[in-house]
C-alpha cells in the first residue's frame, strides 16, 4: 500500500499533482483544501469559522485541520493507498502520521515565492458552483464566466498580496521543521514546481516507480 504526503506552499501545484497521481493507480486523493472549501460552500458551522480565518489572511488552526484529516482517514476507503496534501501542519502531527500510517514518501514541490504569488493572484473561483480556474493555466472559454454553469468568476477573498505574503511566511516557518523531520527518516523527494504540469507528473511517477500516466481522451 502506497501512502504519500505532498508538501508545498499554496500555488505550488501540489493539489494538481496529487489529483493526477490518482490516474491509473487507484490511490485516493485527500485534499484538506477541498474539504475546507466544501464546508465553506455548504455554509456549515465549520465553514463559517474557516471563512473568517482565511479572509483575515491566516492559516486555519492545526486542531481544525487535524480533526478534518482524522475524520476523512477514518472512512478507510483507501485500499490501495492515499496521497494527501495540506497535512501535516506541525511536528506533533508529522510524528503521529509517521507512527500511525507508515508513510511511503513525502513529495516536496519547490517553487519560489514570487512564482507562487503570481499563480495565486491568477486564481478565480466560480461564485455559483465553486469550480476553480487559473488565468495562467486554465482560462475559461468566456472571460470571467464559468464553463460549466455560467457563473461569475471572482478572486478568492484571501487572494490579495499582503495576505499571500503572510501565508507564505507562515508556511515557510511552520513547514521547515516538518520537512527536516521527514528528511531524517529518508522520506523526502524534492521536485521542481516550475516544470510544466505533465513533465512534473512524469518525474514524480518515475521517482516513485509508478506507471506512466495515460492522458484522458
């Protein structure tokens, strides 16, 4: 059973790479960000608290993230393994993860801050169905309109330069100790997040010994 952690700042492409890793492998993708966004869009109590936090430019608390991840993993629908992005968030969680789930590898997607900022500022979210777009890599057919439902595309509330800078600083400060812990265990594989999406996915699969991806269509 293969169990992977993908680490990298917002805008590094870790979620995209994790989703692609599912193809042809039957590995379950667990995205902490997707779970949080679902709660926001579904107007749950948790979603309201998360929305306030991110609007202020801060990261969601470790306790909330830990609870979300535990609940998701307890579903035990990952018979062939999982790839998770957005967790762990601190050394205690990293140690718990290592002891409880016997992690196979940690994939570090490395991207300079100025590139991450450019990518994040290009993100758009459909105000109706919540579909993600990026004006660099995945433009809509009609400007500012969702291809699926026709809803208006808007920047996320927390995607403004000052908030992005704060999140990047928090990410670097919090995640360096976690990466060092994983490095001591010999688990970290580092990848260049500036590579084209398909090229990066091919490199990841090569390093992990996974079969090549067969593009859809």
